[in-house]
């Protein structure tokens, strides 16, 4: 099994990223060959400050290494170190129907949120298809918001293979239903662009304040409450054991439990869960040479696979 995923270095990573994409990919390392990359070409569609992009990429690298990414097994690289990806994007662009991209929700959502409607933002899914297809990935772990992009990748691969022969492997999105959409502190999907995140490695005081501000309904302490409808519980359950979940759910239903108490319990869980990783990250930060060397080695390994696939694609279309 070939597993691949990428994440944009466009802001500090948060609980939605952690449960929706990072944890799944860290767990999948035991089950197959994982390719994981920092999607810096993609981030250019929203980040226009060069220093912020550079720093953002190193931050993502530190985050994953702090979680104990296995850099022997997993191929971890910066997307822009693999120039082959951009060449393949062109070969895919010429077979991608406009209508396929016009249907993408993500483009429309981003433009509605104020991102400039550039050609790069519009053709974002084609670059993503190149990322996936160049490594012959069959499993792509992502949150639900990225499902459509993986489906577009499949459609592009089918189109290309029909025209030119079987060059590409068809990928499948892999979505963990229980964390498909992690809510933010305002109850919408947690996202860097909604200012509703709890950062994984941010300031603890700030995280506590954000957790204490999570939006709830106005039931009183005595009222019986529905855990499934509560944003605080939706986050709490991600950190809790099955026994702790059952106990907390019963307390919601029985009444006598205030949201403030659950928020405190959530904060305690959050802080304790990430504490060892926080320490590891601080240690790694003192050795950025090591971080750079991991990315360089990853790029060398990724390029081998990418250049093989690109060569096949170039041959298939008649460039060689
Ligand atoms: P953001 O919305 O904060 O910009 P990205 O689009 O960079 O996040 O997402 C990076 C990865 O994290 C993707 O695989 C995405 O599906 C996943 N992800 C982001 N937010 C959430 C969320 N709230 N719930 C589940 N997964 C998420
Ligand atoms: N578009 C993804 C996101 O915003 C990041 C990404 C780029 C990606 N290329 C990918 C994810 C390839 C999976 C596979 O989260």
C-alpha cells in the first residue's frame, strides 16, 4: 500500500489538522509506504510573504518530527524540492476538463472568504493530482474537505490513462469518520482561515482562553444535555478513552454538569496530551540542521520515484 498526504504551510497547525490528517498518517506508517510532504507550492495561493512561507515550512516539519514521524520508513519532503511535480501538472492540465475544476467547492469557498481568484487557486486540484499520481499513491488520508480533490484526481487519472495507456494508479481518499470534521471554538469547521482554531503547539494560556470561549447552548447546570450536539464534548471525546467517553456522556444526560467544568476537563486533556511532544519540539528546534537534513534526504528519495513516473508520462504523450 502506498499512502500519501500533504499539508500546506500556511499557518500554525491546529486540532483539526492533528486529528483529521496528522494522526491518521502517523498511524498508517505501520501499514505501508508513506509519502508525506509540505505543500509549499500550494501555499503560494494564499501566502505572499516569503519569510512567512519559509518559516511555515520549517514549522510543519518540526510539528511532524515532534510527533515521532519515522524518517527511516516514511519519505518526508518539501513539495517544491520535486520540480517534476510542476511538469506533471502541465501534462495533467491539458487533459483536465474545465467543468471538473468549476465544480470544486474549495475554490468557491476560498474566493468567498477573500482569497484572490487567481489561475493558481483555480487549478489547485491539478497540482494536487500531480502530487498524488507522481508517487503512484493508492490511499490518501485527509479530512472530509479534501475528499472532492481526491475524486478529481481519480477523474484526471482515468482521463489520462484512457487517452495514453495505463500510466497512473487510481487513488482513494481515506477519511476517518469520527474526525472527518473537527469543530472550531465557534462550532464551524476548525480552520486557519476562520480564526476559530486551537493550535497544537501555541501558547498554552491562549489555548485555555480559546477552550473556555467555546460556543455552547444556554442550558443551565441542572439541565440534561445532549453530548452529540455539544462542541465542547466533540473535542473532549477526541482525547478521551472509551470509558471516559461513556462516563462523560452519562453525566451530560443526567444533568448537574456545567459546560465550564467540561471545558476545564478538555483543557487538562489537551495540555497533558501534547506536553511530551511540546518538549520534543523544543529540543528539535535547537537543531534545525537536522530538520533540514531530514527534508533533503526525503527529497532525494521522493525524486527517484517522481522522475520515473514523469518519464513514463512524457513518453506516453510523445515528448520522448
Ligand atoms: P485549514 O482549513 O486550517 O486551512 P488545511 O486545509 O490546510 O486546513 O488542511 C490540512 C489537512 O487537515 C487536510 O487533510 C484537512 O482535511 C485536514 N483538516 C483541516 N481542518 C480540519 C478539521 N476541522 N477537521 C478534520 N480535518 C481537518
Ligand atoms: N490540499 C491539501 C490541503 O489543503 C494539501 C495537499 C496538497 C494534499 N497536495 C496534496 C493533500 C496531496 C493530500 C494529497 O489540505
